[in-house]
């Protein structure tokens, strides 16, 4: 595993993300998929990573909790590692992405 200034990306399950969201803990839930993928299925409270949102994230305090998700957890891992490289310390990747969310948390979210 690569070592980054902020420490490694923490891996969380979809059910752990659900608990984080339910707790009301402030966090940025970053969806790194495409607009077309997001039109099929998304997690409430997530925001599509585009240039404007990316600039916003990079301006945040480095202690901000960032949670990244994609379809299966691969693209989001890369985005999470990028933010750790930029000095963020509380960075999470949702293992299994929105597919795991659909299977274990909210079956009304379509799988694709």
C-alpha cells in the first residue's frame, strides 16, 4: 500500500457510510462517476465531481471528511488517493461503490 502525507485512504462499507450519513457527521460525499451513470442511480446527499466541485473540495480544510464513491470502488479509490496526496487526513472510499449500496443499503437504487 502506498504511503501518503495524510495517511492511507480508509475503506468503508456501504452500511458504514449509511451510519455516517445517519449520524449527521459533516462530510462531503463525492460521486466520481459520469453524469450518465448518476442519472441511472445515485446516493442521496452525494454530489457529482466536476471541475467546480473539485475546486471547492481542494479549498476545504484538510481535516474535512471526504467520502468517495463510484460504481464499484475503483475510480473512487484513485480520487481519494489524490486528495490524500493533497494533504486531506479524513478520506474514505466506499468499497463496492453504489453497487454495494444498492445490494446492502437501499434496494430501490437501480443496479447497472
